[in-house]
C-alpha cells in the first residue's frame, strides 16, 4: 500500500510573518544552516516537522521559527495574483509561540531566516504586516545582538482616510502582540513631527511590554513630550483588520 505524504500547512497558532516568492527548487536545510552559521555564528538547527520534508522547525538557542517551503497549492490559490509578483512558488516563515519577553528575539530569528532564504533563492519576501516587499538587496544586515524596531515596524500615512486630515499610523507593532499606534493631523501640516513621535512611541510600547490603556500617558525622553492615548478602535489598512491606539499631544 502506498503511503500518502502529508501536505504541510501553517498552524493557526503561528500565523506567518513573511511570504517568500521564488522559482525553481528551494534550498536544502543544510544550505540554510551553512549560510546562517556563517552570517550569525550559529549553530542553527533544522528538523523536519511531521512527515513532510517541506515543513521545518528552525532553532537557534532558545528561539525557534517555522518554515513551510513551498506551501501546498491549496494554500496559495489566488495568492500569487494578490501579491502581484512573477514568482510561481511561495513559502512562509512564522515565529514560534513564545512568552512576551521573548518575542523580539523570536521575531529577529524569523526575519533572519526569511532574509537567508530570500538570498539563497534570489527571490522576494513579503512582510505581511507592514505590506513591504523585500528583495535580496533590501534587507538590513544587523549583527546577532542588534535589534532595531525600524526594521520590523513601518510608520506610514494615508490622506484619504479622513476628510481634511492626514492619518499617520504604524504597521508592525501587532507582530509583538500590541495594538498599532495612530494620530491625525490637518492636511497641509508637515507629517515629520507626527511620524517621529509615532516612532519614539513604538520604542516605548516595546519597552513597557504592553499596549497602553486609553487615558494613559507615555513620556518620550528624546522629543521631551508626553503623549496621551485618546482612543482605541479597529481599522483595516490594506484589508487587514488591526487594533489602533490614537496618540494626542499638545
């Protein structure tokens, strides 16, 4: 009797952070291990999950991530058209479920794995939360101990969301399990200050380890300002529903 190979599928408990578009065959686990160990010192350990050679658990020290490459066709129907790229195969990288204090390091590992696979395949990574495309030359090369929130969180804007106003907001805090941040400024006013305050507030939220409640204040040392959480709501920029905390300041 022929044994049917089980198709890998992403776990609902581990939503992917990155889709990886590529052509041809994906790299072998040994190739990724060699690249990672040379880039970051390793040791990287990769084991197959279940009975599928396309599903890997990747571990470095106390942190782990999950890779499915390629994704089965049942999970990619319509995805190639949605992403508007020419790659005919798609993989996915997801961080492991981890305690809140371990999330930054786990996100770093997932990002490094996505970077390594993108380089090895000369493909394209798509950051699902920030909605950014990353070609091999777009990744920031950081040391093993370096964590820069800007690598994982985008501060952007939308001038169509509110009549007469500019919506400035973050994309990426939800990777850490926190609500995104937002603020509104009148059209015609420079967005430089608003974006700088959002970026500094991101750092403070990550430092605190929780989303601030409505009415709470954040003291921002760099800009010498205090911002207040004025509102909480949900919105769907790019079609993905997210929670937002609105910042106000004088």
